[in-house]
């Protein structure tokens, strides 16, 4: 593991019935495999904690919520099993969020790219700032948003997902994401967003845990097959990442950045 990778971390704090799961990586909060595994475990543990009523998913910093997959790891993939295993990292996080019996509130303070859009889409209620533009960049690097696609499409619909997937070079604004249903609220500043999240969480902590659990089951009742679906999608991405087109595109991106 590189020194940069070693700096990434997941922290969970529980206060007053609210579990705040925060992730960080120095490369714009991108997600290498080990952080995806830790995030999956953190979400699972929060769901099992009797002292937790609601979960907030957030990241450190101000400019970027999550830049998606780690390009260092993508560039290093040389075989199908390694590729599928990497993309299963995002699948496992999304499924953990889906199966968590507690509401998950997303706090999106900055740009969300690729897998970052998938994380935002897998929350049950997502709050953002005006700086939280979104982009599904996967096609631009020779693959596609196969694993995160079901979560994104579930929130924004087929037409908007198609637009994001095809126009892989364009950021859509936070207002666009609000109008399409990815974000539930958009605020001009991080401070205003945080006030709203605190107020929302206070109300949720006072709500019936059983009612919220049952509501969440209703919200996700059309996704019961996602363990199998996302496994299949990870296999598609694991194949595509080995193509010459993907290798060239990822190397070009790394050289540019």
C-alpha cells in the first residue's frame, strides 16, 4: 500500500442515536478497495447497533464528496478476477446501504463522480450544497457505470441515467440532480446544509425505529435481487477494464492528472 493510500480512512462516531460515517482519501476522496471494504463494514455495523437510529454518510473536505474509483488500482488490474473483485467493492457498499435497517442520510458537500454518484444514490435521503455537481465518468475511461447504474437509475429514472452515462464528460449541476430526484434538498453553503441535516436527524431519532425500518423495506422492495444483479454487473466491468481501450484511457487520465 502506498503512503497516499495509507492516509485514507473511515471513521464512525455515534452521538445521540446518530451514527456519522465519514470517509477520506487524499486523492479527492477516491475509493480504493480497502476503503470500500471498510465502508461496507462500517455501514453494516451501524445497522446492527441498537444505539443507532439514523446514519449519516459523509466525507472530509469541502470540494469533493467522492471522486469514485481509485485510478491507481484500476490501472493495476491485470486479470478478470482482480477486476471483478475491485468492482464488487462498490457493489458491496451499495448492497450494505440497501440492507441497512436504518435510514441513511447522504451529506454531499462537493462534486460526486462515478462511484461517488452511486454512493449518493444509495442513500435514503440525500442533502447537498450548490457545489455538489455530478458526473458519471466511466464511459470516458473505457468502461461504464454498470455497478452503480441500478442505484442511480432508481433515483433519477432511466432517461436521466442514460444522459449521465452517455455524456460522461459533462458535470450536471446540483440543481439538475435536485430536479431529477437524486438530491432531496440543496443548500447554498455547507453550514446551511449541516443545520438542516442536524434538524432532520433530531426528528428521525424521535421517530419510531420499527416504522422507519418498515418504511425502508418499502423504499427498497424493488431491489431484492441486487446481490445477484450487482455481481453480474461487476463481472461486466471486470471484463471491460482489461480491454486495450480502457487501459489506454486510464493511463492517459493518470498522465493528465
